[in-house]
């Protein structure tokens, strides 16, 4: 999650490189955009406050750059700022937005631009809601709402550092977050979950596009990359928080999950004891647990436990991996 200190850093040294670049001449942009879109995105204009209905639109969905179509914001990060401009607390990805120090009008502000095509979006301020504390004050004209058919899947298979490392590599997976599900208290901490007293399992929540990877395939990979036959245990990790569990969001998902379990039962000598439970709530874990493997590849646990898991996963599911991760 980006905080104000990151924004300052990116404004000074540049944001992380975008996934792609789109560059066009002024004439080409003019041909593509309406005069108002051109004025705001290419000439750094500002729309009138309260001029768009997008300000009070809070339904799920994503917002893309009106110039190049790159996804910039998720509706879940949108909030009512009362300013008259659509406001977000966080971009979809750390490299989606670029930042420039803007000293026009006798103020020092941080300008937000599309990192892919340099479209002017608006400004970022440090008076947004917690936890990021950021307020991306955007011109509605710079944004375009896109329909999203993304789905979420929540499951546990032992330590979430391991499961997250595996699922991040899959094609069609937009986001993986580590957290806790299936327990008795709200907003548990890692410490509380580790005590085994709260009943939560360490889980990951996978955001995926069913057109690219199916629910059943995700579960096949899940059941093939941890041991679903050991009750409340994965290797040396013992406790109910390490249980093998799938949280279904519909009766159809429950049926499909059972079908995948039946299908894979043959491959295991011992009975698969994976629990099927109705999804209730996902609590995102503390920030240092996110991307744990990517950030701590040299740590002993990663080398001893996660590396062999990844090796097995890559051998089995290479064809389902994002090209850049192979
Ligand atoms: Zn753009």
C-alpha cells in the first residue's frame, strides 16, 4: 500500500516503471479525445467541482485512464471526500500512477499522471482516510469506468506466505492477498491467529478473471500444492490456523469444490480432509505478511519450505503461469 512517503519518493525519483507505454502526438490525441478530455488530460486542465455524477458513484468496478485504457483505480478504494471531485485512497497498482511536483498557482502540490501515457489525472494529498492516508483527487473526465467480471476465491493450505507465493504466478490472477478467515472475532492480529484461539485459518484471497483461469483450475492447483490429507498441519506448521480449507461463496462453488476434491482423491493415498465452509469474511493480514516471499526470498523459511513448493508448482503448472514469471 502506498503512503505519503512513497508519493514524495516517486515524485522525486520517478514511479516504478509501467507495464507498458503509450505515446501519441498531440494531433493523434486530439483525434481520439473529446475537446474537454483533451483539455484536461493533455493540457493539465481541471474540471469544475461537482460537475460529474462519478463523484457520488460507489458501486463496484474499476476506473481506467480515458486516454489509454490502463486500469488506475478500484471502486473499493473510492470514498466521499466532499470536494466535488472523485476521490480514491489508493491506485490499483504501485506503477499505475506517476507523480510530479506541481508549483503552479503559487502552491506546491503533487500532480498525478497516468504512468502509461502521461495523461493528467489530478493531484494527490495526504489528508485521505486511513490506512493509506492518501487522497487521489481526480478529474472524472480523465477516468472511464470499466465493467469487471473479476471473481474472488478464499482458501487456506497452511502458511499463507507459501500459498501467496504460488498463486501470484498464475495467468488470470490479478491480485493475491494474505489474511485470515473462518474465525470467531473481528479484525484478528497475526499473534491472535497464531495462538490458535480465534479459530481463523491463514488464507489467501485470490482475485481472478474466470475467462482466463477457472475456479476449478485454481482449486486443482491449490489441492496439488499443499498436503490436503493432514489435519490441521502442513509439514512442521501445526495448528488449526494451518488447516486445509476452501471458503465457497455459492452452492455452485461448493459443488465444484467437492467435484475437484473427488477428482484429486485418487492421486492421494490418504483421504482428503479439506474443509468446505461458507465464506463469511476475509481480514487482510498485516502489511509485512503481504508479498512475503518476494520480499524475503533469502530468509530460511522461504528457502527451506517455499522454494521446494514453488519448484513442484512450476513443474506441474508451467502452462498456467504468467509468461514473465516462467
Ligand atoms: Zn493513460
